[in-house]
């Protein structure tokens, strides 16, 4: 990690964007900083695991690059830059017992730890409506399954590495499944279609 707020590299990306490479922990704060104080002509911010794409309506200038090199992460509010979402979860996933054992907890203690953790949507990917949720304490980081499942039901709540996530539709997947929700995470007739947009804070609530 560099000394400048997590920004490691800044490069012009095409003729109307700038790509920031950053420490993964800093990306949400860098996005929040630019959302609060956008560059002139800023059109969109697209976060990923280690990068933030700043989309402009004009070619980037040397001044833009200089400003972004000095950018420091902003604190994210408790409510989240894009709001807060409570997700009702039935904790009965097929990997729940293995995850509990692997983290040295009972199932009840694992559920308590997951429901007491404030998560944040860092970025989207994999499938429309899938948000990579950060904020899990290191002791809840678990490896992906050695063999992915060919079919994971929509609404499945999973863990993989430092991330939690919820499958918006049925698909293959290798995350450790701990529960399920009935929330519709992606609907093309809704504005916005995805519930889990970057900056949203998420709380898992045990039901059933």
C-alpha cells in the first residue's frame, strides 16, 4: 500500500476514463471520496476488487491525474453511501456446519457472528445483481469449495475468502453456502434493477 491513501497507480484509461489501482481496503473509501467531491465532468465510478474506474465526459487531463494520485479514502457512513439493506436469511445452507467447524464455532455462534457484522457492497460482478460484500472479520474468512457446484439456487448466501455474497439467480458456484433469502436481488423492471449496489451497507437477519 502506498503512502497516498491507498492509491498505488493512476493511469488514463481510454480517452474518457482514469483507472486507479489501490489497496483493496481503500477502494470503497476512494469511491466515497469521489462521490462526495467529483472531478469536473465525472460521469460514473466503477469499483472492483483492486481498482476504481473513474468515467468522465471528456478526456482526462494531467491535473485530473495529479488530483487522483493525492486522493485519500473518505470515511464511509454507518448508513452507507448508497443506503442500507436488511436481508432476511434462513441459515440452513448445506455448508453451514462445515463453515462453523472450520471457524471453531458452533452453528449458533457462527450465525450470531454473521448477523452482528455490518457488511458493505464493495463492487458488483459475476452475474447481474451479485454484490461482493466486505466487512467479514478475518476469523470468518473461509476458502471456496474445492469443487464448485453445478447448480446454486437463487437467493443462496455464501462465503468465499474475505467476501460474502448472495446469488441473484440460479448458477454454478463454488462459495460456501450458509443460508438463503427470498429477496429478489435483480429485477430489470426496478430502478435501479440491483438491490446490492456499491456503497450499500448490508445486515443479515436470521429468520425461520
